[in-house]
């Protein structure tokens, strides 16, 4: 592996959408749905991102309204913003617009923006296509994940964010697996 690269990522979104669970799953590989963010958490972890060693400093910004001003101080020090919502809660999706404007105004012009639909293990209220369309309209990448039972999805959120921000080439997509099934047509 080449030299270590560093990235500072801010994780934003309303209260109870799963931000801290996302961060804890990535940094500590644990899931604890009862851990509230009461102040700015800043865990650090190092991992391999497609052949490059990357040190992540993650700013887990609390979503409660009384802490919203903390987000303003985070933007200047980050290269990427991960904006989260809960796919099982339409109100959390509807609230994204205020976060979008803050992120666009605060994040450096070349900053990477990622919209993440969380809690995919729950019953969906927000359709993936609606979220994808919203992300595209606002110049965000879009990905979904479950911090509860899909740690590989969580890792991909952070790896894709780092790769895009640091110019790390993405691996080619996996080849489709042959199913061994054959098709017959009768006329």
C-alpha cells in the first residue's frame, strides 16, 4: 500500500435518523441503537479503501435543533459531507432541504456530497427512486445502508465517499453471476 491519506467527513441529518449508528458501525463495527449524540463526536479510524490506506476523521454532528449551530463550525474543516435520513420516516426525508442548503453554503466548492438512506432493515416510507432523484437534483451521490445488519453497506458509504474525495480509483463492478438457468421459448 502507498502512503496513508487523510479525510475529514461530516455526518449530518435530523435527530434519530441513524447517524451515530452508521459511524459506530464503521469505526467500531458495533451496533447500538440507544447511543444518542449529545455533542460533537469525532471518532478516528484507518482502513483500506480500494488499495489505499485512508485515515478517517469523522465529525458526527448531533441532529437535535439545539445543536444545529455545531454544524456551522464543522464545514470549514471537512472534505466531504454525508447527509443521512431514515427511509422508514418520511418526515426525515422531507427535512433534508434545510440541510442541503446549509451543506451547499458551508462545504468547500470541491467537497463531496453523499445522501444516505438509512434503516433499510425497516419498512420503507421513502422510495429509493424519490431519494435518488432528490440526490441527483442537489448534486449528491446516493446510497442506502443498514447499520443494524449490513456492515458491508456501511463500509461502502465511507469508502465511496473517500474514494470520490481523494481521487482513489473505484474497483470495477463485479461480473454478474451465471445462474445456470436456461430459457426456452415456445411459439
